[in-house]
């Protein structure tokens, strides 16, 4: 009876017009559900399960595809309807979502309209300004050559924000490589010093006046110009007239004080990575079996004792605050597509990222670091990141 009733069909068509709640929309199936019951029934259907298997095979591919389609549709409306005039970002977004079958933002790499607008500004696609009085973002489309600005003399320069990000990343890489080289040099000097000390068979150790790294080869002890001379063969004392020269390819001069400083630098860096990895705003799991809160998940509110102890708030009971050592805390692995924070990495520590894949066999996961130009994909262990609240 209802199938042939034109009034009921018209009522259903009217209700189907416009946008419903975004949390009840499935981007993979391109299906909008009206309520939680309908969305739950859809997630249990065979068609949805097949689509999710396809998504799990390569989540980064689909996220990038949805992000590109969203950006393309947004920019098409911006440049065709508004040209190069300054316009409110929310207005352009509302015009974009008028299409019922648009790409939803919750299926892209951007979590909010503000983060997407910042991305357009950093990549040079649009000129972005923020009005503090109205608390809103404004956009001005620049052109297809988005990464270049035209100067008055006709030359082109890269966007300042993009250049700053590139310079910072290159600076971090150079500093890390330089630190590695200095550590290797210091280790070689320490080993050679120990070898020289072991060669001394007398009770009195030889006195070194200093170390110098030079490109010259080590002098032969058997030659007539040897730097070591024995005053009396019967005595057990050895006199060193000149500093011992160690061969190396660089011309950096190091003394014993420099060696000790390099050892301290290496120790402090290793301790900074291996311990004190706690960060505020992440969710961790309490694994202390002697505690009454065993297996409870908690939010880190504050770090104490050089980030080795955390003051946490239980998710099950927010009124309870507990101080827990990092040894009794375990990272939490969220669902694919959720935001995580990198806890243990030489250069990306403390940065937020998006979880794209979990390899259960290798106990590792793949993440895309936010705000990093170029190759921003990292493979981390389970203990190297945790879920952001």
C-alpha cells in the first residue's frame, strides 16, 4: 500500500533532501543514514564489510584520494564563484557542502576547516588571514601556480611559510648528522686512548698532553724520529715528549675535556629518548598489577620528575587523579585514521600524526606526520606512539 502511495514517497523525498548528521555518513559506501540504528545496520551489512576490507588493504591511498577530491572541489568553487576576491572560508565550505554527494571532511586528512585553511596557506594556494574580532578565516585564491609568488621585478620566490618549514627540516637533519659524526670521532679517540694505556707495562702511566685530530699518519715507533724516548732502560718510567697524533680525515682538534663533553652529550641524548617519554594530552593504559586501577585507561594531565612520572585522570572516573611511573604505563593503539603523538623518535618526537596502517605480525604501525613537507611517512613500534585524547 505504501509503495504505491505518492504522498508517502513525496514525504520521504523531502526528508532525504539536505544534510543529515556527518557521523552517520559512510564515505566508502557513499551512503547517508538517518540515525544510529540505521548506521549500525549499515556497518553490519556485507557490502560495507567488503568496502572496509578494501580500505584496510591500503588506507593511505584512500585517505589521499578523498583529500585530493575534497581539495579540488573546494578550490573549484572558490576560483569560479569568487575569483581572487577575499572571502570567508566558512561561506565557501557551505557552498561546497550544498552538493549532497560531496566528499565529507571526516574522510580526509584534515580534522577541521581551520586545519584545511592553514594547509592552503602553507602550500601557497591561497592567501590566508584570520580575523580575531569575527573569529573566522578568510581566503584569497592566488592561482594554479600556488607554490610561487610573483615579485614586482617579475621573478618568483617560494612562499615564506614553505621555505621556513624546509629550512627547519634541513637544519634538524644537518644537526643530527653532525652529532652522529662527532660521537663516532669521540668513540674512536676513547678507544685509542684505552689501547695506549694498556700498552704501558710500567706502574706509572704515561702523561698525555692532549689529543689532536689531523690528516697526518701516525708516526712509526721504530723510526729515528719517534716521539717517545726512554731515558733509562733500567727504570720503569716512560717519558713522552710530544702529543700523540691520531690519524683522521678531519682537522678538528679535541682534548680530553671535549671527549668527556661528547660522552655526556651522547648519554643525555640517549637518556632523553629511552626515558622520560611521557607527554601531556595522550591516553595510556595502567599495567601495574598491584594497583587497583590495573588495565584502566587514563589521560595524562601533567608530567613530573623529568617526564618519568605522570599525573593521570581515569577515563572511567574523571574525579580520580593518580600519579603513575612510566614503567607502569603502556601506550594505546587507536583505530586506523585516528590521531596519535610520536613519543620516541630522534627528530619527530612530540609531533602529532595520523595512523594509517597497523602491522600485527611485525608489531609496528605506519603514521603520517602532520606539518612535515616531503616524505612524512614513518614506521614505528607500538611503544613509540600513543593515542591523542
